[in-house]
């Protein structure tokens, strides 16, 4: 995912999940790749399955915790873009949070 090859990461995580369906970490990793691809509903389902298998799986717990507020915050502002989509967009333009149209900089 670090090389912006999210589709490849999703496919690889899915393959690992098929090999190890009873391992919580496989579900959590699959969820993280789904979230990075913008499929928050499927990511939430993968995290839920991971937590069914291992309620203490820290990757699933933390990833689910990060996913929930982003979706609610973005919908609270009436934005159609998902929380993960906003994070991906901000990462590409080098900002940490949504900013004004001109990136918070004054025009000279």
C-alpha cells in the first residue's frame, strides 16, 4: 500500500485470508487494505470478523476505532467523500487534515 498499489494489496490480502480464514490477523489486514481502497463497509465487516475470532486483536481494534469517527465526521459535514478517501487525498497533497480551498495559505 505504501507504493500506492492498493488494488494489488487488496488482492494479496484476500489471497492470504483464503489461506488462513480462521486467523484474526488475516481478516484485520484485509480490512485495512479495503479501508485504504475506500470500501469502508467491507473493511468494517472484516474488522468485525477479526474481532469475532480474537476479541483482543489490536490491529482490528485500532483500525476499527480509526474508521468509525472518520465516517461520522465526514457525513456530519455533508460530504460524500468517505473518511478514508479524504485521508488518501490529503496524503497525496501533503496535508494532515481538510483545509480551505487554497490549502490555508494566503494569496499574495
